[in-house]
C-alpha cells in the first residue's frame, strides 16, 4: 500500500525545489552581471590611458574580459571558446591585460579617479573596490 501524501507536503516540496533552483539562477545572474561590470570597468580605464593607443580596439576589449576573469579568479581565465570568438590567444592578451590590472591598482590614488568612483558604487557591483589580480593566467 502506498503512503498517504497530503497536498500540502507536495506544495512545500515543490516550493523548496523552486526556491533552490531560483537561488542558483540568481547567483549565476549576479556573477554574470559582476563580470560584465568588471569588464566595462577595465575597458573604461583603458580608454583613459594614452599607453593603450598601441593596441587595436578588439584586443583592448578581449583583454578587458581576460583581466576581469583574472581579477574575479575565474578558472580558466581564457577558454577555447573565447579564443575562437575573439581570435586572440591567452599569450597575445597577457601584456595588454597586465597594463589594465596595473591601471586598476593605481586607479584609487591616481589623477583619473572618476572611473574608480563610478565603479565603486553598489549599483555597478563595487567592482573597483575589489583587489586587483596578482597575475593574469599562467606564467610561460
């Protein structure tokens, strides 16, 4: 004979499953938004420094993504999919990304603090307040 299950128990079980799955979705959405804000932060920092003129815009954009991955400790920092879509390998991006990470390190105390203050706000994830990456990717 089957055990009796009340409708209330079924509803509670379904509700718990829904809450668990939606919280996982919220965490994923938060991480994607954080990554997006961090990437925009690096891209805007790059626009403010004349030393970035020597890099093509597509490399600056790809390096901003790479630097964001390094700063947020995403492993691996550069995947085959990203390489396929951007056309840049990890070693090609490393120099540009390290410059961006250096800009992040000096953003608070430098002369150009507007971007630092903008990305320190809570609505942009406070990404400027995070510790800069110590290394970008693996050392060759």
